[in-house]
C-alpha cells in the first residue's frame, strides 16, 4: 500500500507525462508536494521504484517511466505492455490523415518520418507506418501524428534517439513547450520553445548543443509534444 505522499507524487508525475510527454524535474516535484528539500523526493521515488510503480533509467536525467498505477489512478494510465508511454510536422503544408480508433482504448497514428533532436534535418512528409497510442494521450479534436526521433539533443528531457514522439498539430506554443519547429521552411527540429523580444530560441536539453536563436519569421511551430513511446 502506498502512502498519501507516494500517491500524490505518482499522480503528479503521471499528469505531467500526459500533459508534456516528459517527466517533471526533482525541483518541480519538490514544489508540487510542498517539501523542503529534494532528499524527500529521492526517498519517495525510491519507494515507488521498489514497489514496482515506476522505473528509472540509469545515466539518463529525468528518465522516469510509469510501469503501473494504483487502482485510484489506473483509469488514466498511459502504460501499455511492451512499450513505455511518457506522457511540426516536418512537411510544410501536408497534414496526416485523422487518427482511427482501435479496440482496447487505442488510436492508430501515422508515423510521418523522422524529426531531428540535434542539428535540424528535413523531415519525411509521408507516413512510413502506423503506431497505436493510448486514447488518454490524445486530447481534444486536434490532429495528432507521430515522428521518430533522430539524435540526442533532448536526452535530458527524457527523449532518446529512436523514440517515437506523439505530436498534436498546432501553430502556437507557450514558452517552455517542446515543439516541432520548422526552420526557414525546410528544416524540422524538436526543441524547447522560448520567445523573447521578437526572437525565437530553440533550446536543446543536452549541454553538448547550443541554443539556436532565430528571428520570429524564420520559425514556424508545427506541433507540440504530447507523448512519447519507447520500445524495448
């Protein structure tokens, strides 16, 4: 049986994964649970891991995966057997087809090619295959699609080379969102979005990569990250 604090932390991690596609930082967890230090979060995380609710990946910052949820939260679970769910579009004017419902509370999304998490590359504009994602990951009536990640510039946000990212198609973003950005109408990249003084900063989550700052008219948001799927 979990304590109230353990349940609260698991719920917070789960909700952040569903909303942003990446887990919260330890500082964010500490603030959410109103704890004085991160040592308390470390103890809660260890307890959840020992009880089989989460898993931490070694040598990867913020890499927390939810394996299962208690019954009180299970109805919102994003974990599925065989895959781990954490939780623009590269072609300028091409939209994926609508997601089609599948049995078992899943939707079939087109994988529209690769997206760079590193130096921007041109994204493929046609669907190569499809992937099933939980309905809980898809919000509202907006179009969603998937892309395969190429590169390691977002690794400290828990996004690794070879992961499949689930993207909600939209043309706007808030500061701090992880987005698919189309640079100068031909290069697509997955980065954290910041806007300031008429300029756009595309931030990596890996100290080996520099932040790229561009004029507002050089960047078009093509979608926002809403989930992540990792196969083993």
